C-alpha cells in the first residue's frame, strides 16, 4: 500500500529516505490519476523494502505541490538522496514507472 504523504510528513518520509522514493501527485477529481492509482499500489507492494512509494493529494497539500512546481496531474516524481532524480507526467504503463525505479536502485 502506498503511503499517504502530506505537507507535514513529506520532508521526513521522502527527503530523508535512504531508499529511492516514488511520489504520485494526484487529486480525487482527476480521471487519469484514477487510472494510475492501481499501478502505484502494485509498485508499492512489489518494491516494499526496496523503495518507498507514496501518494500526495495536491488539493489537500498545496505546499509540497507548489514547491515542486506541480501543474499537471498525475505527476510522478522520483527522489534519490532527497533530490528529484526523475519525473513522469501523465498516465503511463507500469513498465515505464518500474524502469525508472530500477534505474535508481
């Protein structure tokens, strides 16, 4: 299960992680976000212990979304050592996301 990220826990969970982190920026009303959601959940299960997978609702947590310039959703940011290492905008197949994580492991 993907972690629920918020403005208050983002820095602790994402930026201080010693593992690669996938962050799905989404919103309840976003159709493509709903298409990506089950893929993100699968990745969270498959990479448990190897990577951190989280979701951040941009409507409830505008501070982090603004900090990273999220204008389109879904946007998935990949972090390594507290820095953005890769980015994917829009709904894409699972293989695209897993290959980006594999590149950070």
